[in-house]
């Protein structure tokens, strides 16, 4: 009976996933133009709308040390106009025809989207093709916009103790990978960026053979492809430089940093270096890590919540994060706030105890099935919108993963066994693969002895690895 229930559950989720993600009755088209531009168009006729996204395969992890933050700064300048559509005209045009637009820069990519009533999709295509090849960078715009970027840095990071601590934590957690650098860049780097730097960055990376166009909506795929060819087909491709290696090169052992700031509640940061779906030697490792995330967190019945928050009351909140869609190696991270009378060290020890149980005890069939179902449910609900569908397609493709794998997710997750989960815990969630940061209030900072001189605050560049 359990076997039959498992089969029925798998069939149900497979049907729901295919219906939600692929909309099997509708057409989907994927091709690459002669200039190297990859185009993916999915029909979804539930509403007379169209989502159009352009993904560029360049982000913060591709930047040299003297240009940190340039991808994000260029993203801002991409809204300052071309010769044909000058100044902020792209925003006015978009609003005039009932659309919305925005952009986002990550370590791995920079992407832009426009969301329109379907009748104005061609307008979005024309505007994006224009700024792919004709961006007009002016010093007067740059002088103003770089100040906006600096203010964004101040508000989101420099004036936010948790965000600033997390930035230092990433630097600690990635001993060698470019992922250690903040996408927005340090203030010292932002201040040194010049207009010529942005022009060179744009000329190098903003090219059709380094981009993916994703369109999801109430469109005819074949006719839409003709329009994509019309607007983008004549843009010349360019020779691309080699991108940096994003994987960790060495195992530096356990790393720890104590950080003190003007906060009331202490914070615990933990992260293990783990593979992504792209870098895993066996793909099931990535799927097992994804399920492990939901075993530990994700619902009130997950282990860290049920044992450490609700039962033992060691933690007040806990969050586990793992994203397998990543061009290089990634992190399996946990952030937590301990209960009032619990130290950060005690909170860390309690979390490690729960994790270590998984090294010696297999997850039960019931818990595994529950987590597999929950993982697929989360995926299905995230794909209910046009933007959600386009984002998953784009993120997969820009990170080097064929988006058709979406249709295989039910089987791939179902094939993960309790032994697979135990294997990744044993292999990766070890002390010598761990980085931790304790963020505490300033009054907890040890006072220097009278004969000693107080040391200055630790900068990211000064973090040292600890080898036990």
C-alpha cells in the first residue's frame, strides 16, 4: 500500500508540475540566432500579458578586484538612455503603455525584464535590442547615478549591522572564490569607478552571444521568434573573454570571526562549502542537499524548528538556505537567533548536534516523502506567474543548465534516497568545511588588557582562516 501511495503521489506531482511549469498544451520554442543570441519562448494563454527578460552572462563574480561593483553600476546606467531613446525615456514609454520594468544583478548574471500587455511585446523587444547595442553613456548621468549607487550601499549595507556582518561572513565562507566579493562592491571600489570603465564593461559583455532572451505569455511562439529576429538579429556578436574559475581551490579548514556592532539581538551565521547542480560530481548530490534544506527548515515540523525552536527553545528563529542553481560551488548556510539565555556557541553546538544525527541515522521513509512533496509543491507554486516561469528558465540557462530539466524534477527528486541525504551530510557538513560568524552587541566585546593596545575593527581583507 505504501508503494502504491508513493506511485500515486509521484504521478500527481508530475502531472501538476508539467501542467504548471510547461503548460504542455501550449507551444514552447528554443533556438539560437546566428549571432549567438539564445531565445526561449513559452506560450501561456491564461491572461493577455507577456513577460520579456534579457539575461546577460556576467555578474559580480566576473569582476576584477579594481572594478568590484561595476556590473551593478552598469545596470543602473542601462536605464539612462540610448541615442534613439534618450535620458529616462524608456521608463516613460513603458509606463505609458501599461508596462513595468526592472533589473537585477547577481554574482552570476545581470538581467532586465519588461512586462506588458501582449499587444506591446514588440515595443519591449525594440527597447531591449536598442540598449543591447546602442547604450549612450554620459558623464552627467554617471555623476548623478553613481551617487545613487553609493547611497544604496550605505542604506542596505553600511548602515545595517546584519547586512555588513553578512558581507564579511561571505568573505570568510568563500576563502578563494570570487563569490566572496559583494555584488554592489565595497564603497572604496564604487568611488573609483569611471565612465570609461563602464563603457568598456558594456562593450565587452553586452553582446548577443552572451545573452538569453526569455519570453513567457499570451503569444504565438513562431511569430514572436520572427519579431525577436527582426529586432536582435542584426546585432553583431563579439569575442568574449574567459570568465574566472568560481570554485573553491583549497580547503582551509574551520574559519570563525567574532563581530561586534550596535545591535540588541545576537546573530549566528554558519555555512558549509558545497557543490551546486553545475559543479556536483553526481547530480543527486545537489538534489539531496535541496531536500536536506527542507528537512532542517521550511515548516514547523522541520527538524531545527521542531527541536530547537519549539521543543528545547534554544533558538527563537532559524533559516536554512541552499540554492543549487549556481555557476560555481555554493554554500549550505544557516542563520539563527538564539533564545535569551542561550549563547551563540551553545546555539551552534545545538545545530551541529541535529545535523550530526543525520550522519548516523537515516531519514525515515515518511519524512523523506513529506519533504519531497513539500519541495515539489514549493516549486509548483513559485511557477504560477509568468515572471516566475521566465525567471526559472533564465536562471537555469544563464548558469549553464538546460531548462528542459524542469520537466524531470519530479523524477529527479523522487529518486533521492535517505542514503543519498546521509551521504551529503557526511561528505560536506563537516567542521573542517565550516565557516561561522558571531554577531554580538558592542558591550560583549572583550576589553583589551591595560598593557595592550586595542586592535582596529576587522576588515574583510584581514580575516584569517583557522586550521584546527
